[in-house]
């Protein structure tokens, strides 16, 4: 089952419980626009390379569409559409005034020079500048893209439409970006983890955590967990995994990764096989890398009592069912990783008002939104006796459905 089928399955389950008609279900699931473009690049060595770029605009009932741009070799139309659909529910669950979109280019950024990456990004903007913008659809970083890429997007957009920094979020702080945007997804993950543990009467300072992925989201989640006294005993990245039963010194590991670009080789922990991380002896498991890693093949082996989905779509429906049966609590991606898009919203607000917020304000507003959203989802789950995922979908689909009807078909 691929990413798109996974999202549809979760949608169907919640929509069925809500008693939504088949016609309404079809309306809510059908994307508004799917764009696929060619990006031709003359490489530094004079060779020609051709890439395919996508922007999938799923739903705009609640406002301009919002979602990241993923530059990764596994990007394809179905994957991007799945992620765009998730953005629609995600923005609705945290109640920020957006719809959902996602984009990407099927490219291995590690194989591009900085100059090639810039040219690919600018060419992509040349192809799609008419369909995005501050009131239409606002891109942001995702896997394989960062603040520098967003700066190029803003600059290239400006060549067609004039100065308008609100056309993209996740920009560098020095160039109309928001304080706290970079850390936001990881911070939000930890805020909901703490809220969850509170409900379970489990102080965060007592827990042992495994984190799969040490990119932007995984590394910031590790830092905030470490600050709160949790023991991060296992981490991994694409190159390998580490284990330290006493808890890894995260600030030291962050310094190591800044220098060596991978967790492997860090001498404050032992090496362990990467596939063991997901089933290691921990209380909290945080998948913070790619999708589809928790499947029916490993779900029974998972020893954590809590799974917090920092990545998008890490759990396949079969695994989700097993977690439900085993009473493992899963905070779904559409809630757990919504901190990124929430601070993107703050960035957009600041850009439109030409008024800059301090980091303390960003953090305070983010924490409030994450905790309120978690509490709402928790209450629905308790009242309706459903999983946190189903509760989150009930909340998100309900809000999008009502906006659709109120706006008029
Ligand atoms: N790419 C992030 C996500 O999946 C952030 C999107 C945004 O900031 O618009 O939620």
C-alpha cells in the first residue's frame, strides 16, 4: 500500500464514522489542481539533465493552500498528492486559515552542486509562479529543501510579481523569515509528546526515547527532549543508528553532525543496526524520517507505549490497527508535526503586517496552538472511543467539510 492509499484509508474510516455521503467524500478527496512540469537543467559540466516537478493543490475551502516542497528522488505524483491531502487536514486540525498543497521535484539534491540546485529551484518557479502566491498557495521547506531554497523562490517570484515575501515561508531570518521557524516542527513534536505523557501520568523527565531521523525535525525534537530531561537512547539517520542506554548527549551529537554530516562515528554511543531502532526498548518512538516505515511486519515488535509521528505518513494502516489492538498510543502526523506549518503561518502574518515577532512570542503562540489542538483531539478520542488519529481526522474533515458547505458548492 502506498502513501496515497494510506491517506485515503484513514480518511475513509473517519468519513464513514461521520456519516458523510459518498458524494461529499469524493468532493473532499478530489484535488483542485494537479500540476506537473518539466525542469531542464544545464549541469556544471555542460550535460543536460531533465527533472519532473509537481505542485498538487488539494483543497482551498478554508483559505489559501499551504504546504512544503520536497526535493527527493522518491517524489512522484501519488506521493505529493498524499502529502497535499495531509496538509488539508493538518491545517484544519490546528485551525490555521489555510487549505492544503504540496510540491516537489524528483531529484537527488546530494548529486547537485549549490549552483545547480539554485538553477533547478528558479526554473521550477518559472514554471509555477502563476499558480502560487500569498493569497493562492504558499510553499515552504520539506525534505531536501531549506531556508536558502525558500530565499531563491522569493527572489524568483519577485521577478514576475514584485516584492512579496509572504509568497513563501521558511525563509532565512535575515530575509523576512520568522524567528523559530527552523526549530518549529521539532518543538511542536515535543510539546505534544509532553501533553500526551501528562495524560498518561508519565513525567517526560522519566522517559526513554528513540528517534528515527536526525534531520531538521529529528534533531530539534532530540534537543528539546534532552532539555526537558528525557533520555534519548537511540537515534539514526540514512547512514546508521546509535544506542546509549544512559541517554545520548544530544548537544554533543548535534556538534558532531554539524561537522561530519552523519550520526555515525559519534563516540558517545554504540552503533546498532538501523532496523532495530524502531523495535528498541524505549517508552516513546518518534519516526522523523521517511514514510511507510511502520508496517505489519514490525508493528508487533514495537516495544514503545507511545508513537509520535514527526514524519509524514510513517505508519501503514495495518500497523496502525496493530497499535490500536496493543493499546499503543499514536499521535498522528497531522497533529504531531503541525508545528512547522503553524510557525509558517506566523511568518506569513508577519510578512503581511511588516511587523516582526520576537522568538519568545513565536514559541508561546506555537505552544498554545499545539496544546489546544492536542487537547481537542484527546477529548474527541475519549468521547467517541476512537484512536487519536481517527479523532484528529474527525476534527480536520469536519472543519473542511463545514467550510466547503458554508462557502457554497
Ligand atoms: N513541510 C512541512 C509540513 O509537512 C511544513 C509546511 C509549511 O510550513 O507550509 O507540514
